[in-house]
């Protein structure tokens, strides 16, 4: 919803404050942003050269760079980085079980219209749980391929993409095997969904939860009030 300069500055301040309070190390944030640097740079290039405006900063034949395109490129890159950092902030500070339990409670009223809320929360929990497992399986497969002479680092992007193809089939086979084993394990323990199930840890709202909710409402209202300030009118 942030659209203007003031909105971006305010969101950046809120995000940095949350990162400071959560005590997440800057190295972890930079490490998480590293895989999307190419996407950010590509997005900036597209906005710089394809967004047209009234104030031309550079022109050479068909290449035109405008002030509006430059501002859009910078703020789109900032938007992507803040979006990814906000996601890291959620996953680094909240366990998958707490996240899925909270999601199931919030979506609980939809059970009246026969939506499988518990099953959706369970699938989300399993997906989050298996991400580190799949990453570890990928590292093992790459190490095995390298020991057999495979090269994943040299050459251009097309050659690297072709070199990664032999990893896809083993990873798919491993993922399907793990999913089948998990399904058998759940059936053998008589799992039949959320009906009649109890929880070891029951989530209860506290004063800090209501304060966080109030801060979220204030945040949204502030962004709505600031969003009318256009990027290139300042």
C-alpha cells in the first residue's frame, strides 16, 4: 500500500525497528537477500529504461532514462528488499507450529462454510518443515554430482542451467518418497484431520498481542494517509 516517499521511509523505519527488537543479525538478513540480487537488479534495469516520464536525464538514440523511471527503479528495488526482509522477520521469530496454529485459529470461522482449514494449516506446516530438508538434500545431491565430475559453477547462465537439470530428477524422486513415507506414517497413527484433536500448547491472547494488533492498525492507517504522495512529485 506504500506509494509515496514518506510511506516508504515510514515502512523502512518500522522494518528496521522490528529487526532491532527481534535481534536478528545483519549477516542473516544479507544472506537471505543474496539469492534475489539478480531479480532486484533486473527489475531496476527494466524500470530505468522502460518507464517513461517528462524529465529526461539521459538520451542516446532509443535509450532514454527519465527521472520518473529512475525513481521507480529505486523504489521498486526497495519494495522487493523490504518485502523479503519482512518475510524473514516472520519466519525467523515465529516457529512453523505457532504460525500454522495461529493461521488455523484466525481462519476458524471459515469452517462453517465447509472449508478444510485444518488441512490447509497442516499442509503449510509440512511445507515449512520440509524446506530445510529439501535444501539439505540438494546440497547432498550436488556434492555427489561434483564428486563424479559435474561442474555447476563455470560457464554462462545457459550452461549452468543445463548443469542443474541432472539435479531435478533425484530431488523430485526424493520429495515424492518423503511425501509417501509421511502419508503412511500419518495413516498408521490414525490421523483423520483436526476433528476431535487437542493441542499440547493452546494459544491465548495476551496484552502484548492486543498492543501488536493496535500497532498494526495504526501502521495501516498511517500508510493509507501517506500513500497519496507520489514518488516524483517531491
